[in-house]
């Protein structure tokens, strides 16, 4: 009899094992998926208002759980974000859940065609659940990202198989526990800890109807390929990487813009698909912008994320740290100039997951630092001479998740008009004015190019997790 495979979560800050979980066998996984499909048939018959009420109870359960437990420290130990910054994710998680519930009734309502019906006819379009939804969640914002798919999938009448990252297994267990305490049946929400091979097996399973994946481009391609090789046809939503640009126009409020962009680049050690990873600055502001940006970066404290005064923790793994360091070294070898002395951050040592923040200038698009996702506390800043040059460079990327433009639209109406040209021309899922690295649950979250396909959040997120069913009634037959 073979020994079951396991996964062990390693804490990034001290490289010590934290928690171990055992993978199911294929037979056990088959059984879990079968039970999910059976439970979904019953769950879909629960009236929508009752499912929404359970969702409201879930918010209260999770709020109580987060107030009475060690969730912030637990998340810090799993993935390394400074413990002082974790409550922001919890608040965002609850706010996002509240919004998704608030719009559920209208988003899932029947679409009436009575205004165009002929006498004796009645027609409408229903939104019906897809069935079993497999959610493959990331580690970098495990609560915030999971809620985008898990909660609307359940409210729409689907059952959910939640597969967390091996780095943050406890977050999915917390999420599911709160849902079950609120009244979601056991088999309607299940947490599955899976190896890559078992994950592909689940994606290909004929009883899994939709797969929501958030992660790397490589991971997204693997999920897509597994789905293509599955029997029949199933939907796949992919939220992938980014190389998100910012453009600082000549009339930008420089102090405000610097503070916002430093935070957008360094928060969570830059480990966000929508983190700022490249900045283009109009030549008239370039010098003072870079000087102020560097000064603010130098004020960060890199260290043990369990300490309350630390605002920059390790990246998720030693392997990730080495990849980031190599990208910086390659850029410098190609002519870039590093502006942050590494001795300012003594915690950043080879062989650890601690990476010193870095600002690079004299960069260009021949360098990976400006073209490939870094997912670390590193930023390249490039000088431009016009809006047109900025648009061309911002679009010169395999990614298209978010982009931001920084300009004094309040004082200058022409600046707002200029921004609207960016909103029209940029090849990206979201365009920001004077903000960045933010998801508004009322807006569709989507990407283009290698940043993925599909939609979460907003009313369109419910569309992805349901299908249209047309009802056509001829009442008069005589």
C-alpha cells in the first residue's frame, strides 16, 4: 500500500514548516466531485432569497471569526505579508462579499421581454447555474481573490470545489468553515488540497462544469490545456499576470503621485497581479519624480513580517527571491542603473526570501524588467517626451491587466480629456486615473492578452458563473 502524498507549507520569513496537508487519492477525488454534483442539484432548488440570506450569515460568521482568532498572524506565517497589513485584506474581503450579495438579486433576475411580446406569447431569459465550479485560488491575496468566484458561484446555485494554493491552505479552510456555519451544506462547498497532477485530473473531470483559475500565465496555460483535453466542453475563467504600467503626465501632483505609486509598487512586496511594475514619467517631471520616489522607498523597513513595525516582508519563497534578483542583475548588466544601495536593507541576503526594494533607471524595453512580470519589490522608471510615446510603451507588453494615468484633472479640464484618450487607446482591462492597484467590486475585473480571459466582480461576474436559458411560451393556440 503506497504512502499518501502530502504538501507542506514553508513560512517565507524563517523557512520553517508550518502546516502539512494530505492529498486525496484519485478515487477519493472522484467521490468528492460526485458528491458535489449531487449536492448542487439540491442547492440549486433553494430559493435565491434564501441563498442570499445564507450569504449574509456567512459575512457575520467570518467577521466574528476574524475578530476572535489569529487570522492576521496565520496569514502572515503562510505567505509573508507584514501582519500589520493583513486586516486590510480582511476588510476588503468582507466589503466585496457584501457588494456581491447586494447585487445578486438583480444580476440573477429573469430578463423579461414583455415589452416586445406579441399577443398570446410570453418570453423571458433565466440565469441558471453551471453546476460544479472548481476554483483554483492563489496565495498572494487568498481571501480577496477567492471571494470573487466562490461567493457568486454559490449564490447563483452552483456547488464549489475550492482548491487553495499550497502556500495558504488554511485560508480556504477558514472560508469554507464560515460558509458551513452560515448554512451552506457540507458537499456544496468542499476544500480540496491537490497536487498539480490531481488538479489537472479535477479540471478534466466530466462532472466539473467550470474552472476559475487565478495565477501565473504558465499555470493558466496548463489549466486551459487540461480543459481542452477533457471530454465535452467546459468553461474556463483565467485571471493571470500583469506588468502594469503607470504614466506620470507633466501636470501631475508629484507628491501625491509618488506616494501612491510607491505603495502600488511595494505593497505586499510587489506580489500582486495589478501591482505597479513599470513607470513612464514625462521628461519635465522626471528628475524630481525619481528623487522623491527613491527617498520614499528608502524609508521602508524590510524584516520579520510578524513584527508590527515592519512594512515590507519577504517574498513568497527563496526561488522567487532568486528569480527577482536575477531580473535586476540582468537589467544592470544591460545598462540599467540601480538607485537603492542594498546595504540599506541588511535583511536581504542570498539564500533567503528577503529581497531589497530596488528602483532602476536607464531602462528600456529590451530588458525583462520592463517586459516580464517581476512579482517583487522592484520598479523600472523610464523617461518619455509625450502622451503618444507613453501610450505606445504602455501597450508594448504581452500583458494587459491594469494601467494608470496621473494628471491634475481637477484643476485642468484638458487633462481629463487627455486621460479619456488613454482610456480609449490602452490595451488593458482597467484604466485608472490618479489611483492604482485597486479592485472596485462594482467594476468588471478582466484582462486582455496574456493577462487572461473572463470576468469576475460586478454583475458580469455572475454572467460567467451562470448560463442563459430561454423560455418561449405560446399561450393562445386557438
